[in-house]
C-alpha cells in the first residue's frame, strides 16, 4: 500500500438513534477536526455573545459535514447552513453531541476512553 492508498482509506461511520430517528454519520477528517477545534477554542476565549454564535457554528458545521446517506455520501453541502439552522434545536444539539463523542471531541468521549483504558479488576 502506498501513501495515497493509505490516505484514501475509508473513514468509519455509524448509524445512531437521535430522538427516534436513525441517522447515518461519518467521522471527521483531520482537517475538519482542526476546523471544529478552532471553533471550540474561539468559544472559550471570547465574550458570551461570540460563544453562543460559535457554538451554533460548531453544531452546524458538524451536521453539515458528518450526516451522510446510507452509502456514506454527505447529505448536506456547505451551502446548506440555513437548512440546518431551521432544524429543531434540541435534535441538532443531540446530533452534534453524538458526532463530537464519536470523534473524540467531547467530555463523554474522554470519559469513555479513560474508562476503557482502565485495567479490569482481577
């Protein structure tokens, strides 16, 4: 396998239940994760108004890039931001939380990683 074949390896994905709806997700690329981390850092470093706007941008970005159809093709394009902004807020929050967890970007993902790395009691 050469480096281009290695780089083209398919990212993992999953199907999750969010509020009774089955949603297909894919994991972020490294470049996409870096974009999300920039948004998160901005969230914590700025005023409350910027944090709220940045949190909305983070959730929107995650939905746009990670929700896929049954064959793994993105459901939304980058131009579909307004569609996501009109979706049910709680649904988007739960979806973004699940995406962040699957990409190791949430407190829940960190807690699971720690729990799974602890030795089993003998």
